[in-house]
């Protein structure tokens, strides 16, 4: 829930203009024990490379801490359209599929 909240807030704050909306989808795949959350906004995204920052986030400005939280808490993360669309997978059975 925290990751979904951060992704939606990020999309609303940085990816939406006047009258635009964030798209939020959730799918549950109980057979493999996975919950998938997809959040997308109509914006262009931005080039932020999570891998170059310190894992504890000390180097980050406040605007980037949510992205680090998302990366740390989801089992698998896909970033599409330069970050304007995030697909977050959470697993409760076994290892990542």
C-alpha cells in the first residue's frame, strides 16, 4: 500500500497537468502468489537512475526518496516511459517468478 501511495502521489504531483489523471490498476494472481500494481501518468517522465544513489538514501532530495522506497519494498519493479509508468510486483508465495 505504501508503494502504491507513493507512486500515485508522484504521478499526481509531477506527471499530471490541469485536468489530467493518474491511472491506477491492481491485479491479483493468487495462483502464483503475486499482487501487481500499475500506476501511470500522462507526463513525459524523467531520467532518474535509482541505481546510482546510495542505498540508504542520504544523497537524495526529498522528491526522490519515494522512488527509493518503492524500489526497496517491491519484489520486482519495472519502469516504463521514462518512469511515467511503474509496474510493481509483490509476492507472498515463494520466490520471484
